[in-house]
C-alpha cells in the first residue's frame, strides 16, 4: 500500500471534499477517487459514504482515521531518525579546518551523543581565518578553530564566545627510512596563516 494514498485519505477525512482534497494533493478528482477506492479495496471496507450528501465517512472510515494518522506518524519518525541529516532539515552548520574533521570533530560529536544531545551537523571546510569570518557573518552556526596562547586570534573571533573542546600537541615527525639520511625538509605554512604563526 502506497503511503501517499493513506495521506490522500487523511486529507479527505479533514475536508470531506473531493474537490479540495484533489487540489491539496495536486491531482485530479478522478485520480483521487480511484486512489481512495484502491485503499478501500485493500482494506476490504468502504471508508467513504459516496451516496450521502454531503459526502461523509462511514464508521469504518472514522475508525481508520487514527490508525492512518499513526501509520503516517510512525513512518515519518522512522524516516527522520534514519536518514542522513542535511542543513535544510535543521542540522547545525559547523565550519572547521580540514584537520579538525579528523582530529577534534569526531570526539566532539561523540561527546555530544554521549550526553544525549541530539545534534546533527552539516560540515563546511575552511581555513582558520575563513572559519572566523563565516561565523561572524552567520554563514555557519558553530565553528571549530585552532587556538594558541602565544598567537593573536583574528578580529572576527574577539566578539564571539568560545570554549575549549579539545587539546592537541603539535609534534614534528619524520619518516623512519629517512633517519639515517638527511631529514626531509619540514613543511611550514606561510607566516601569514594562523598555523604558520603557531609554527
């Protein structure tokens, strides 16, 4: 049984009008009538008394209304609990540097779920300075960014409240096969970037 037909029936049960229901459901009256008849055949019960004027629900139709509402509500709840969240569905848009998606964000998200906070995120990747401007201009709801006590934060962050969600150590490493030879050159980001200033 198609869930749309059950929704057709619920719409009809509220308006008791084929014309209004057909308009609401964006179909023709003929198609609506056929669909409702399919539901009645499937249930082996007449739900609508088409002989009465105005048209009315039969007792079986009245009894089916709460059942139909329950079916639609349960399916909607199941779908919303098991589908991936999108920003349009009310997810929190969070901006962060790429490195945070691997290091900090998974544990931050896990901590929220452990505390039974039902949060879903739409992640936007940006460098440290861009994350600050995105948050300041309301392009995102939340931002994860690097902070170092000896480096001044960009002005966008100064007006915003922040909390520490994790600590990381920056460790210089080299490949084991290079230990007997000249070490590989260390990549250091440009000093104009926040991570470059930390280096």
